C-alpha cells in the first residue's frame, strides 16, 4: 500500500499521519456503516415492493406518456421517504430548480414564505427575490420573512411565533448549513420545528431543502412532519450515477401542484420523457446509501486530519453529522489554493489540470474550485471550493468511495506540506 501511495505522490510523513487518523476512526465508521446498511435495505425493499424490472429502464421520447420507469421510480422515492407522492425528473435540472418549482407551484400572489432558520442558500435569494431578480417570486407578489437562528443554532421560537401571520403559506427549512457557519439541522430538530410551526398554524406547508442530507440518518424529514422534501440528484440520492435531475417528495396535493408548474397546468406528472436515463436514476438511488456513507467518512476524516494540525473545522472532529459538507479554515489564500490543487490532483477526471481562482458570476470575491467529476458539477463526487476571502475557509464534500475521499484529503495535505504551509511532526 505504502509503495502505491508513494507512486501516487504521497510522502511517508503524510501517509503515517493519515494512517494513524484512519485507525482512530474505526468505531465511528462502524456506526456509519450501520446506517448505510439500514438505508440500503430500505431502498432495496422499496424497489422489490414496486417490482422494478428491466422494462423500467427503457427510454421514452417526445411527450413521454406512460413512462412506466419514470412513474415507478417516483413510487420508489415516495416509499423510501415515506411520502404520499414524488416527482423525480430530469426536467428538474438542479436542486435550485426543484426548490423553485416546489415554491412557485404551491404559492400564489399575496402569500408569504417564512424561513425560520435564517438566510437560505445563495441561489434561493434570487428565486425568492431577497436580492432583486427577474422572474423572482417577489415579482409575482409573494413576500418573504426570515427569522434568524439564535446563538448556538437554536430556534428563535418567540420570533417565529411573531412572524407567522394570516398570509404565511409556506415555511422553508434548509437542513444543511450550505456555505454558512450555522450548524446543520438533524431530522429530529427539523421535526421539533415543524411541530411548533404547525401548533401555531396547522395548515401551513412545511418544506425542507434536503440537499446533502439524504441517507445521513435512518429517517428523512418527511417522516417527522415535512409536507415536502426537495433535493438534487447530482448530490446524495443520485449516488453519483444520475447524470441530471431533482426530486420533490411529499403530500400528494403539493407534489401535484409542483408538477403542474414544472410541465403545464392540466398536464402535470403525465408527461416528461426520460430519454433513456431511468436505469442510471434507479442504479444511482440503489447505490446512494453507500456512496453517501463514503462521502461522510471522508468529511469526518478531513476534520480529524486538519483539526489536529490546528485548523478550525466545521463540523469539528467529533460532533455528530447531518450532512456531507466539511468546512476547514486554512487562514491564508495560499493554503486554500494548495488544498484545492490537492483535491484536483486526486481526481479520476482532469487530474492533470491546475485549478485557479476566478471571478465567478454571483460572487463578489474570486472563487477557486476543484472538481474532477464524471458528471459536470456533481458535488457527491469529490469536490472543493473556496471564496478567496478571510477567514480563508475551504468547503469540501463528496467522494464516490471512501477510499477516493481519503486519498483526496491526503493529497490536499501533501500539497500543503510540499508548499511548507504545514509541518507534520513525526
Ligand atoms: C446545492 C444546494 C442547493 C442548490 O442545488 P443546485 O443543484 O446546486 O442548484 C440548494 N440548497 C442547498 C442547501 C444546497 O446544498
């Protein structure tokens, strides 16, 4: 093993240091494996229940009427999420789009959205119209209120109670911290928040942005009262094989409303060809529990590697995890660039290119990104990105296998060591 590591540009100090860290994590990894096994059987059971068969992998074209594969996949998703219905489509082109459809399908002029967990994910700002944007919900007369989390990530129950009014139609709860510093919410915490909201206004729609959270726990937000759960297929539930797509699961009525918005009023779920990708969506969903577990191990490994070297990690090395994102504060532009170079050098695709910071649309500072993915932009695959600004934190996620995530982190450390930005004491 060591010889192969050496051939793949890792030096002995890095190998020895990382081997010790890996050895110390075995107990924790056992718990992750146990959740992965549970979720694997959950998915398998649903596929058996709905008699998934070879015919479901056939391509449809044109309108896509009677796409049995598509309809059955939606049954499988609904079953796994313990929801009434699901919309799982390549026509939902990303997580942001799935959230946009879930919102715009269920809101009408005069309605108000409430986020009781602070600012939503960056791309949602334009969708809702928090930052003015053409076609935003704000332009359609839908208003928005926000209640920030209290110190330590606690819910501001009094603030939430005060914010709910006769126009509050939908409450949006983002499970993952995204690129913020607040903690990610557990499914249990989400359940408590939903119960509180419903105690004040039972008819309000509770929607969860489930991005990066799928299969981390044994239950999903739809099992603790969420009316809708929304996510991206190029994150956890696509298992790395889905080439595109998003999902919306939840109450029949709300999923249907979303479908009428996605296609057309009156058409809804009846149309939408799948063009031959059904097989990948099924197989990806089948692999998703183990793929997610691998990514989770990688995130925990990264926190342990970097925290012991004196860098702040969110989540830290020991706390429980509710998503696959790892933030590491490296404290200098040189260090985040070196980290990203290591992740890129470890990729199966484009390992020979060097990532550089660039002025990305929608960001005020330059951003550096490392991704050598089979599916463009897929963040269940090993990837890292960092805005070039203090405190110089890098956000890292994914890895289709634990071994790849591990090697990627080792390479990131190797680059930091090579550039003398970190020293490992032997
Ligand atoms: C990734 C993400 C989104 C948006 O998904 P895209 O597929 O990138 O559009 C929304 N919310 C959260 C919390 C995310 O992590």
